[in-house]
C-alpha cells in the first residue's frame, strides 16, 4: 500500500510504530549530517528525519536528490521530536526514515506552494491544480463540501427530494443571454444551457413531487465581475400547496441552521423590509444592515437657496458618516473622485462637517448659513465629530450612486466585518419594470412570478403598480437567495405573457409545454433558489465566489488553465453544418 496513515494524523500515541506515508515534499532542510523533509498531503504535514548515525549512505543520497513538490513514499518509525512544533497536529513527532521512494519528480513550481505565496492571481489560475495544494484554497473547497452536506441533510430531513433536471434545454428569455449548443442530429437547431431549472421544477410540482431540491449548475452568458461566473451553482427548491410564509419559514430555518452550525450564533426571526423602503433608505434592494448610514432626503431643507445644482435636482439625499469630521481635504477629495469614476457616474458631492468644537462647515458655505447647515445636520441626527455627504440628481441614479459610496465607506471604515452576519428578507417587489428603450414591460424576476392576490386587478388598470409575490433573502449586503409564488393558472399566465409583449405564437413556441401542463391540474406552488457559491463565501467570512470554485473562469470568462473557450476544427463545424462569419 502507498500509506498506512495520512500526514495529519500521527501523534505521540503512535510512538515506535512502523508507518508508511506518501505525499508531496513541502520543504527540505539539509544540514549535511542531517536532513529534514516536510511531507504534505491534504490532511497536513509530517516531518521526516534522516541522519548519518541512523540512516544509510544510500538513503541520505536519495534524500539529497529531492526537490519541492516531488511525490514520494517513505517507510519509517514514529519518534518524538526534540524541537516540537505546537502549530501543527503532528508537531510532537517525526518519522525516522528507513526507506524512501521517489514516485514522481517535479519541476520547480512557478510559484511557492505556501499559504503566503509569491504567485499572482492570473498565474495561480493558470496553474490552478498547484494552487489547490495550498491550504487557503484547499480549505475553501473543503468548507464548500461541508456546506453542501449540511444543505442536503436539512432539506432531506424536511421532506425534500433531490431530482436532476436536464442540462440541454431550449432557449427561453429569462434575463441574461443563453449559452447555446448546436445539435448535430438536428442541423440548424440549438440547445441552450439552463440559466436555472425554473420551468422543470414547476413541472415537477405538476408531477406531484411536492418538495424538490437540487444543487445544480446554471449558466449565464453575461459580462462578469469579481463576484460572477458564467457557470455557477444554485440550491434550487420548489414546494407545492404553499403560500409565501411557508416558503420563507422553511428557508429561514435552513439559513439559521447553517449560521448556527458555522458561527455558533442563534438568530431570532429575520427582519423584513419592503423593496420600496430598501430603495429609499439604502439605495438598493440588498442592503447591508450591519451598519447605519441610512439615507436622509433633504429636498425640503436645501432647495430655494440659489444653489442651482440642488434646485434643479429631482432628489437631494445624503448619509452621515459618524466620527469622520477629522477627514482631511485630501481624503474628502479622493472620495469625490471615487464617486466620479465611470462605474459610479456622479458629477460631484457636497460635504458638511460637524466639527468637534460644534462649528458646522461645508463645501457650500457660500449658499448656506451656519444655521442652515445646523438644521441639515439635525435632520441627519449628526453630532459633533460627524461628516455628512450629500448627492443630487435623478432620484433612481443618485440613490444608486450614494449606495455605492455607503458600501465603500463601510469597507474603508471596517464596518463590514466578515465574522458578523445580518440576514434580512426583502419583500413586495414590483412585478414589472418598464423599459424605455424597448417601450414595454419586463418581469422584475421572471415571467412565472405571481402578482400579489390583492393586486390582480392592477394588471388590467395599472400594471406598473402591481407587486410581485416575491421575496429575496439578503445577507451582509448580498442577495443569497430569491424566489416567488408562481402563477399556476393558465389564464393568468397568458395574461402575464401578454403584458410582457409575447404574441400568442411566441408564448406557445417558448412555453407551450408549461401551459399545456397547467391544463392538467397544476397545484399552487412556489420556491426559492440560493446562490450556493455566494452563500458559501459569505458564511466563510468572504465575498468573492471565485475562491470557492475549484476551476473558475477569469473576468473575461476564460479558463486560462485549459485555454477555453477555443476554436474548433473545421471538421467539427462541417459535421454540425455550421459556418463562421466573424466580424473583424
């Protein structure tokens, strides 16, 4: 056998045992008369020792040939270390080597396989199989595995059945672009990779499965950010004969269980906030409520003072940054430049300081008296030592811009601590949003979301005011899950398709299979999908999902390790009856 034990399990309880170990060479320390080797595997590190007194000359010569990342097998005896290492579980012992085999030599790695490596991110992604050997990456993948086990256990204990749904489906308009797959057997026709198993889980409810879940790959061809990947994982769930409260209770329970198991903290009922309140108070529908800086609207106090920028704005709104009145002009100017970046798009920002001596000053002293400024500070609830930032413009845009500033300040001031958790339900989303460019409504979530029962009549009179029977679960400023009660009545679903601008023919072509299923007794149903990658990252005190995916893509959607996507041979194109017409 290659090993009797792993490199993380031997202790003083194993003294004098004959053992066989295998693994990778982490480090070698050659003192001439004595050689130490740290042997590593997934489980830990064990120190090996060879010396002139107890080891043969041939064995010492073999050890001197070792290099970093050589794969070796050793036999030896467990002995007590003279100089112990309390930082590792095996730090009390070492192995006096009696036999050594080099199973596979290694070239010098392109970066050091250490917790603190010298390799940049792009280089480590190219050699991801080496990066996985490092503890920070390995531990994240193990953490992900444990999370998946906890989720499966919770859902199975609550009567859910795991069902796999197809990966090759038809293209449906669900928001992002589809990845498409040509069909060789059906020339000129294409499969699409699922953005989610939405219609299939609804069909499973029609099929009577009652409670379904799946930890499933989903695919979206969209522009990437650090926290997005073209392929990602959902915990996809659906339930029959339920109302909104039933679903929220089940998945709040699951989230509480995960938080308890991982953080040791018990959480009371999660707070709830309407979409309208979230937008008004925080400027986005996934607010981080671990810290304050709620928005304060100031139109009534700042307009009519001959400050043209404020007078001509739809909304003037600001935040109070506690204890930051000592910010220098350089620091404030840097923040102003930050919000003027194209990603944020603001044209500027006004500041007001409530100084420690009680004097209130501002970048707009020319237009506002100290009494005016004190009234503004009073509306913020500001106190001596606080700093206020004000922004103005189109209401929707300025809220988005101020929200970005609030989150940036939360990061800079250390208010977004990875070991603190603040869950929140956001409810009462608009059912539809009007797109000026296309001149029609789009579904805020997806076309299968039911309006709230009390808003059904608005579909005929004022569709834009109808609220969705939908809910998002937010954790630390990130949407970790979202869902809705679904439409299960074919007439209401047809009405929704009409509102979204589908012709009868388009609706039939895209969703005829679902509409047909509704003819045969569809139960009331609804569900929720968690973004598993993001949930794992946040519960591990992080936010970047790429760190928790074994083989991620970069920000351009490329796998730099295998160099994909890549061209395919002309023979394959011919077989698929495809011809490329690339625009240069």
